[in-house]
C-alpha cells in the first residue's frame, strides 16, 4: 500500500446494537447480545414445532430488529421492488448512506469519485417466493427476481441509488468477504480509482428469528455460546448484521480535517491453496503468510501491536490453528510475563458469527478500540485454552483496560479467514492530529434537511442531543458541507450549543418549492448605517474585507475619511463617528462601498441575483453590479453625488403614511413627493422649515409620519443646482449596457441599454420622484420569489413586505438589518434562502472558517414493511401459470381476473384489483417491459410497454386486447407514442408537444412530465427504432432527425407545435428544428433539457452511457438489443457537430439544478455559439430526476412559461 488510509466514517447493524456507537458499548461492557428465541418467534418465521422441539435444536442466534422493514422511498425504490429486494441488500444500502453521513461526505458536494466494495451472503430470502422458477429461462419476471436478490448486484445497486461514480465491485470470499473488501477498497484509493470508498458487507439469515440444529463435529455451538480461545470452546453461533466503513487517503483526510477513527497502515489477502485438511479447513501456513505480508506492508514491528482482533470462531480446531499462526507471526515478540502480552479478542464472543459481515465488524471494533484508547475485554474466555496458557505473547483481558502507554502510536491487527481459504489481515494505527481549525465565526449557521417533514423533525431532535457533545462550529461545518440537501429544511443561527439545541428542536420545517425561486437584490440608500456595524463581518469574511478595502482606499482621497475606521473599528457609541457617517459626502460613498462589498461576498457564496432594484443611491450599486459601470467609475460617481448633495442647503425627508395622490395636495412651496413607496406610504422632501410645518399638520390630522435620517432634500427642486454638474460627471464615465436586468427609479420599469448609458437619464434619476411603487409591481410581475435587501437597515424589506403586489408567498429578507449583530442577521438570511430552495456554494461558505468534521446523527429512516408474499397460484402441467379458459376469456371480468394474476406475479404485489393502476403500484419503464413480456406470454397477445399508458389497469388492458383491430402502440411502423393529453382537444391551452427519446430509445421517461402537462397540451414521444423491435437502430443524429421530421409532419401536416428532448433527445430535437426551419415549419419553441454539447462530451460520459451495468435491470432477452441501441446513440452523439440554423427559431435551454457541470463548462455556453438568442432556465432535480415527480411539475411550468403568451425568460 503506497499511502496510509484513514477510516473516516462507519455504520452498522449488529445484534443488540443499531450502530457502531452502541456496538462499542456492547464490546466495552463485555455484553453478549445473541439471544434465546421462543418457539412462537420461530413459528412466526415459518419454522414450526417439528423443528423447534427436536433435541438437537438450539434456540439461539444473533438477530436484528425490523429486518422486514425498509425506507424504500428514501432510496427511490418502488414498493414492489422493495418487497423483492433481499434484506441483506437493504441493510447494505442503509449502512452505505449512514457511513457517508457519519464521515460528512455528501456525494452531491464531494469533488472526487466514491467507490463501493462490498458483499452480501447467499440469499435465502428469495426462497420464500414460491413463484420463482428453477428453470432460469430468462423471462422478465425471473430477471427482476434475480437482480433484486443475487449477490452480483449489491455494490452496483448501492452506487446507483446513492449516485456514486467510482468503482462498484461486489466481493465474495465467504466469511472474509467484508475485510477483503476493505483491502480492495484501500488499493482502489492507492491506484487513484477512488477518492473515497465504502467497504464492508451484510448478512441476514432468513428465516430470521430461528435457532439452528447442532451437529457433533460441526462448527456450531451445542449450547448457543461462542467461547473463542477458551478451554470450553465448542463452536460458534450464527448471527446477522452489517458493517460499512468509509475510507480516504490519509493525506486527504488530514487536509480535509476529517474525523479519523483509525489509520489503515497496511493490509494483505491470500489463499491457502490445497495443502490443508480439506477445502473448508483453515491453514496455519496461509494465515502466517497473510499476517506477515500485512505487517511488512505496514512497515511496523510485530512487537508494537498491542491488540489483535482475531477471526476467533470459538471452534477447537479453528482457534488452535489461528493461535499457532499468531505465535509464528509474532515470534519476535518477547514478554517476560503475560501482563505485557498482546491482547486478543473476537467480536464473535459478543455477537456471534456475522458471516460475510464478520470481518468488517471486527475492523470497526478494533478501530474504535484504537480511537478510544481502550483495550476491550474478551468475554466467555475463561478458562483459557491450554494452547494460550503456554505462551506469554498473548493474553485475554477480563475487562476493559486503558491502552498501554508506549513510545509508538496505538496499533492493532485484524484477521478474517473465509471458508475456501481466502484470508485477510489489516494493521491499524492511532490517527495522527488533523490540521488545526481556522478561526470560527462568532455565530454559527446550522443547516438541516430531510426527505420528509416527519424525518426532519426526528433529525432535528437527534442532532440537538448531539450538539452539546461536540464543538458547535464543527457541527455546523459537518452539516454544511457533509450532507446532501433534501426537500424539507430548517436552519438555525446560534452562538452556543444550548441555544443551538433549543432552536433546532423548535425550528419550523420548510418544503422547498418545486422551482428555484427567482432572486432579486434590493439596494437601499443611506440612513441606516452606524459606527462599528461591520466589525464582525469585516473581521470574519475575507472576501467582504478585500472588497471593502479596495473601495475604502480609493474613496479616502475624495472623502477625507477611511470608511473602515467609521464602519468597522469605531464604537457604536462614538458620537463623532456617528456624525461623520451622517454627512452626505461620507454616507453615500460609504453605503455604496458596503453594498458592493456585500454583493461580492454573496457572489462568492454563489448567491447571485436574477434581477436588481436599487433605491436612489442604490440604483448606482445596481448599475455597477449589472456591469453598466466599472467599480472605479462607480466610486467616482457616488463620491461626486455625495459631495454635490452636501454642498446644498440643509434639507430633509419625511416618511408619510399616505398614498401619493393624497399627499400631493398637502404639499406647498418647495415640498415634493420624493419617493412613491406604495399605496399607503410616500416620502416627502424639501427645506427643513417647510418639512417641519408639514409634519405638524400631518400629526394633527393623525397621519403617521417619521423623519428620515438624512440632511438633504432628495429628489426635489432643492437639487436643481447640482443636476447639471452631476450630468457632466456622468458624461465623463464609461457606461455600458446592463448584463443583469434592473429596475429604473425614474421610470418604474426595467432599465434599457439606452437609458443606462445616458447622462440625461442619470440626471433624472437624481432629481425626479423615485417610482418605487411601480418598481415593486414590475418586480412582482417578474415572479421573483425571494427579495434580499443588500445593505444597511430594513427599509426596503419593510416596504416590500407591505406592498400588495409582492404577495405573501415571497420571502423578503434583510442582510444588515437593525439587529445587535448584523453579521448574525446576514447568516440567518442565508439560511432562510436555503430553506426556501436557493442554492448556494456551501464549500465557498466555509472559506476561511474550515473546522474539524465530527460525526453527527444520520438521516432517520422511515421504514415500512416490505416482505415477500406468496399468493397461491394454480400451476399447469408444464410448470407455468394456468391460462384463463375460453369461457373466462369471453367474459371481461374473467379476462381482467386473468390479468391480475400476471400483474401480481410481475409487480410482486398482492392482491391486485382489476382497476389498480400500474404506475401507482410502482411500475416504471423496466417493469413495463417485464409486464408486457409476461402478458404476451400468458395471454398470447402482442402488446408493447407503451400500451400501458393507454391501458394502465388490468381491466383496461383486457378491454384493449379484446378490441377488434387492436394495434400495439409504437410498433415498427410508427415512432410516435401518445404520452398524455387528448389528441386534438380544442380545450388544450397549447399546441401539441413532441419529445425525442434520450439515449436508449424509450419515451416512457417523459410520462411524469406528460402528466404534469395534462390539460395544457397533448404530449407525444418519439421512440427509437430498435427499442421494441429487432430493426437496426439509426446510426446518426441527422438520420434520426430526418425520419422524425417526416413522421411529425405526417402526424401534424398543419398547425403549430413545439418540440423538445432531454439530454441526447435535445440534440436530435435541435437538428429537427434546423430541418423544420428550412421548410418554414419551425416549432413555436424548441426545449433542450439538460442536453450536452456533443463535441464536449467526455469519454467517461460516453462510457457511462454505454455501460451495460446500467442495463442490469433489463431482462436478458432485451438487454443485448438495448446495449446495441445505446451504443448506436452514443456513437451518433459523439460524431455529431450541431450546425447553425437559418432564421431565428426560439430555443430554451433548461439545466438541472443538481447539475454535474460547473458554471464554467456547462454545455449551454457552447449551445449559444449556434443559438445566440437562446433563453435559459434552471429546473429542480438532477439530469434524470428533473423528469420525474416531484420535479416534473416544475419542469412543466418552466416549459409552458416560455411558449408565446406564456411568459418570458432572461437571456442570461
């Protein structure tokens, strides 16, 4: 092993211990958790009294709670598949997920490849299913039962369900499986195949709550007690359990400040070969060789090993041979007496023999021993074996002991030996210190999410109990960067663990919206700033600090002040600093600098606005952020603006609780409506004396009014003397078009490029009434779901919340509000935005504050019962199901009943009623292929999988097959499949939508999207040639496009339509649009749904698309043709270069919010080279999950909003 490996995460299920933490308690306290089982328990599991009353029946085993229960929804597994899925593989999935969370290794955030090396035991669960055929004739039904139970699919299923992109390898070496998996995982890290890797195994006996039959001379104990290295050792006890560890290269773990349980210094595996008593017997020679090799690779002297977790089965032959091998391997170890001997132990004495999970369980025990600095006791070991009593090298501790204080780090060895002779040994060492943490923030933002609201409540309770046990800043970091973000969320800001625990228990769950809310930044004017308000932000956020430093250094010569001294280093009680900050010539540039620096910080966190609205001075910030002004020009502008206003006679502004129409008649002299805020608020402006008189009159009438803390009469005739000079200043600056839309104060509408570059507009903006009321309405029309006030105070927050057009569903949040700590308020608003679906860069958020990771409670599982049911089926002479009689087939009810039997067999659900819906029963595209094959076999029919769309119940399918002239959907004569909507319905709000298949050729992938568009339009899908027939697939994008265009025009010879496709389908749709535009039949809209740019598709992506492992769920009789079809599509994608289009047909690119691409290399940028005017949107979900519920409805809304008359997007 070229580099040491760190164990950074672990998870497990053990008899009497639901996790490694409780396993350590069992081990430390020398508990025995195998237990005596009652006849009633055995009876409930199908083992009757004829077995349990036998003299040789031993009613003891290691059992697990709830092996029949599983949270299938958490892993995206349908109910029928979950019923069939081997409980061993369910446990493996759960433990893999928990180990990742224990390590704080979120697949969606991890920058490298995560692998899986794991194994499970032989599946006895499948034998419960009386419908399993022993003939293995390759039917779809048999294929489903095979892939849900066979060992081969354990690791790849975990990789698929957890979205892991490293190697996924199932390991099978009997009892040594899981420790061999650890060895292979470590090699994967050293070779660079993985950057983190899960390793371990799971074993579940079925029937579960039953004992065993003892046989003289066998390996099982006669009395249900396992006694490794005892003089009374007579056998082991069967048990169930699972264990998974997450490994990383030690250098990466140290760099990342991971929680390291122990370090794997070296490991080895080998096989005994043939020189031994029998195939199943152990070998001293083999064990010596593997131990010595592991020690050599670890580079340590055997005398430095203070604890050995042995294979230790408690059999006389096995223990004797293992002890002989240990004596030879550790011959260099010399002890004067046994007090200095190496301690031995075996977790089988506590738990029984966990079969394939035994090795990793011993590893977890040894790692925890090294981690805690405690040598564990060896239960059931007295009296000792005579072989052990003869040597001083080894000893069996009777109770837990402090680890010996030696001159070297704590070290341990772990052995696991499999029947058949594959041996494994691992050398562990105490973890070295990780990198010291960076300075923490004074306030901690804790983010927590879960799949459901009830799971979030439980997670909040579990986490709150842990917060008092770990540093709060470490917990915050572990939650921030170590967990996938799920649909239900809550956030907490706290300064200490008690506050955090209380707040987390009381936090309100938020369900993220189906579509990411649009985000608008609101930039306020001056008035709410105070001395020292930014001290914490400046001290703890380097990006903010750098931006403010830049502004302060350039403003100092103009203002005569260092704004940092005023905003960051002065006391809030400093009256002199307060007066200086009130001066207009200081306040304006200072507030601009604050808002600009805060925007840079938010941008660094990837909180980027879709639109901007600045109030008065804030519009200058909006212009700078949108690219109209460069930063230095913007600083020049605001410095002049402040100086010019400061040169005017003193004036003021008054906040008045009246609408503009009612206030205007009350204004006399030089008073003016400066700001039209909303239907019930305006700001009046003018000379101080006139303003005081107005305030007195309004107060006498009972009108609420309040002075604004400025000393100039903004947006009134009082500014006329400086309008010309200000225009001249603007004329000397370089102005460009806005790259980000923002609202104009002077017009109440979106700024145009001409206005943004016009000095005259900027003069109007200084002088005229601010039309904030209309700006708020325009912002509401843009459907921004979150408004963030970026700057001091809460004025815009308050005004926006009161505005009737903003709406209750919109979040309006401050950043630097009036709280005692504006920094804490900023963090709280970031958390609130995340709760409501706003994505931000959690890795960037930790910049400058990186902490050590700590284990925290994993996502709770909400398990339901999933167990095979075996409905009695009549069996014909040939072993197949009995077909309905001719009389039954002549009656619709009889035909429907005949179909329900087929459906029950394929779906694994019983009973199925005649009107039960295929998709609601958990059916998907794979099951549709299986069901179509089974129906055709049982009922001598010829249906296609797509026929289940128009006949999704047994009754409807029976009726469909009974129709005269039945024609299967999507046969070789037609590529089109109707996915939803009513053909030609006059009530449809939009013309038909045609969707092109992705790689692989099936159109059923769009079913959820079609369902979400029901009532909007008819949806049709193109299915690839070769998907449901034996025809050769089309070999190029151009060939597909030509064929589909011809079929589309034949299907819709006239009238409007729109077109789209996901991934590869979007590439074909683009080429179709090019051909259609040449015929002057361009679609109303062409939607590319997360489609790649073909020239940039990597070899890894091409390999992933053609990987046959991804088709492991397909029946064998279709797998070959589907692999061939995928290969043809991938070749077509690789060879295609999109060409420019004639005309300007409208295009929309919809990217997945959980994109695999970075912002720099996203395909949409390349597509713009051939479609410069392409609009872009983001829709929730990943590359594939964005098409499925619950994300499909959001995608449907995005698509329809861009149809003519349906809305408009932004050319971002």
